[in-house]
C-alpha cells in the first residue's frame, strides 16, 4: 500500500485517479508485480472505488497493469524481452518526427538541447536519478514537440511513459549511462552541420546504445547467477 495524503479534486475524479496511479507506476512508487486493491487505493485517494476501477482498466489497456486469472490485479512486471520492442518503435517514430521538423529547427532549439544536456550531465554527476531521466526525456521532446503531427506525438507520449519507467527501474544498475550525454552531443553536432541523414543515424544510435547498456547489465546479472 502507498502511504500518501494526496487527495483527488472532485471535479475530475476519473482523470486524476488515472494520472496519479500512472505516475505512481512510472516513478516506481507502485513496484512491478505489486498487487493493486481498488478498495485501498480508493481510501488513499479519498474517492469511491468506481473511478479507481476505471483507471485500472485504462492502465491495463495501456500495458501498465495486469489482471491475473485469479482476478488479482498487479502492476505489470518489466520484462526484459519486451524492452527492445518499445525502444525500436520509439527510435523509428522519433526519426519520423525529426524528418518532419528538420527544416524548421533553429539555433534557439539547438541551444535548448545543449542547455538540457548540461542539466542532464549535472543530474548524473549528482546521481539524481529522477531528474536525469526527466532531462533525458526533455532533450528528445524539444524536436518532437515541434511536430504538427498530433497523432505521432500522442503515440510517442504513451511510449515515453513506458521508457521512463524502464529507465528509472534500471538506472542505478546500468554501467556507462553517462555515455548518453555524448550521444546527445552527437545529435547536436549533426544538427549544426544540417546533416539530416547523420541526425537520424545519431538518434537511432542513442536509443540503441541505451538498450544495449540495459542488455549488458542483464547478461552480467545472468552470468553472475550461474
């Protein structure tokens, strides 16, 4: 059970219940595999069980919650064999977003990328896990948000929540996570060169290397258990 004094504003009960539970799952307040009891959650948030049940159904549709055959509801486990699927879709859609906005990216946008990357570096140096993951997301959001393709942004937004959950879960276990800063610098330099093929290549490289770092950690863990 989550110990929280957070209560929901009655004017938007359904949406707020969903948003709070989503945030708890993504941030790891509700852990993978943890059982979810609608009565307890309703009491914590000061609402009836109906909006909690609706929120849990919505979260199940999005893959954050699972209902077992016994009818117990749990936070979906983070399954390593499914992580590559999420990463590959994200880098493909991010490249599409970049292709759509490349001609309108200006120096001010590149400067924003540089500032955020420095903030990311600072957060990593301070071992501030939550801020580091947030800054990494903000970096990519600079060019995604320039897109006028609302459907693309909507899909990416949902996938990014899954990625944030994954990266927060693995953050303290993965070696060389700081290399993402250098990969971001490569994206920035490619943008300064106005080299679209190189920009697309460096975006894909950044996401692939992020996955490989997690993969390496999992292989080390497996070898250590043998």
